[in-house]
């Protein structure tokens, strides 16, 4: 990737600096809210993670900008060159052109949207009865099978692994109470 000296390079460094400043401000404010609380996580935990993510992303971007070979090239007249970074292209593009090109989904697209909406609604309906673990695993398996076009074995495997990972993070590590099943034998199993 070539980084051009001049306006494009300057814009990238300005956006990078703003990203780092906002990330640092978010981390500072988050620690003021409290990262931990007695029953689990505090109000500042999620902003802290977001701010640290911005700082980490900004640091990786800075390393990329420093390590990229620099060449001196004339500024393009009217069109952005393919070597232009995504940030510069986004900031300098005319987004009004894209509005005319937007199209509604085709029939298959509407079916995929319907499957996702129905899966979310179905999970919300069965959540009090089946609990978090089974509801989320079923929802993910349906979406992966019908929208993601995965085989049922792969869909169920990924759904179970993802649900257990989120349960580990939220229930075990963060101490958040996730809904349990109202069916006695499922509740006895911890589901």
C-alpha cells in the first residue's frame, strides 16, 4: 500500500489523532463511572472496552502509516486513485451519488430478512420458557442454516459454541444474570 504525501496523508493523521483523543477521553470518562460494581460490572465497563478498542485500533493504524512506503505522487484531478486508503476515500467521496444507486432487496433478500426477523421474534417469545442458552442456540442455528446456508451440523455446532462462549463471558466472567428456563428439568441442568 502506498501512502501519498500531502493532503491524503495529512487527513489520515488528523483522523487518527482524533480517534486516539476520543478513545482516551472515553477511557477516562469510563473509569469515572466505575468499571466494577457489587453485583457484576459497573456502568463504565462497556465504555472502557470501547475506548480501549479505539486506542488499540488507532495504534495499529499509526503503525501502518509509519511503516508504509511513502512515495511522492501528484494529487489526482477528479477521481481518487485505487491506492487511497478507505478513510480518505470515505471523507473525500460524494455520498449523494450512492443514494441514487440504492435498490430494494430481491425476493431472496426479503426471505433472508424475514428469516432473521422471525428467528429473533421466536427467540424472544421462547426466552422465558426455554431460557437464554437454548433460545439463543436455536435462533443462531436457524439463521446459520437458512440465511448463512450452512449444513445443519455446522450450524448447530457454531450456535452451541457461540452461545456457550457468550454465557461464559456474561454469566461467569461479568456476573450478569441471564434468563434461566422455567421448565424444571432444564433449570436443574443450569439452562
